[in-house]
C-alpha cells in the first residue's frame, strides 16, 4: 500500500476560484447589471406604541431627506427610499464591500385608529422618526363612576337615615361599654 500526500485547499483559495468564475460571467446574463455593493438595502425598523401615538424609528444612514417617500394609505405605512452609492474613480481595487446600496421599501400595517392628518416625520443623525398620533376615539379615557338623579336622591335619604341611626348606635355602644368597677376591699377578720 502506498501513501498519497494530501494537500488541503485553503478556504481562501476556494474563494479566489469562485470569484474568478463569477468574474468571467457576463453581468447582463442575469438581466441587469449590479456594481459592487449593489446588494439589497433593508433598513431596520422599531415600532413603539404609547397611549397617544405609534412611533416608528428607521435606521437610514446615508439616505438623503429628498430620497425618502412616506405614504399612509388606510392602515398601511409605506416608506420608500434610495441609498445612493458614491462613484469613486480612484486607483486600486476593493477587497471587501459590506455596505449596501440601492432602493428599499418597507410597509407596516398599523391598526386603523391612526389620525392620518397629524402624522409627522423627522430625519436626524441617520434615524427617521415617524410619529402617528392615535385618533381621539382610540385614546384611553378615564370613566368616572356616577349615579342618576333618582338614585342620588334615594342615596341621600338612606345616608341621612344611616347617619342618625349611626349616632344612636354610637350612644348605645357607649352605654354598653364595660365600666371599670372597683372591687370592695375585704375586711380581714
């Protein structure tokens, strides 16, 4: 039996071969041409609810205000935008590209209790904040417990009766309270 020398391929070598294979493929073969970094850009979203409004925070670093389009149709909030890639014509070749560019669209279905005419949006430090106030019907209300006039009059009479009975009861309990009595001293004989 003879021994055969094993030379493992490194992952780096495999990556180079795959890159070379894709470099040889015509970019129009897939129907459109994508440049480096032309991957899908999907911004992260947080939705918060409080008693008065829904607040949406979306991370859109590098997206200009004029490249954002926000619509609210019925109960669907749609945010569209474009993150443009700066074309830099410098010598050298990218070794790694992780930033994503391109257009994006996010649609969020909200409850129907949004007051659409009062929606506000602000862009600050790469974070888009959209505040969607709730309609007045949807806001929680404090409900006071009350009574009608007829039961209020009856309640006043019964309170008066209880009050006088309560005073009589106080007098009765006062007379029934045990009094402290002294025992007579016994005479010793």
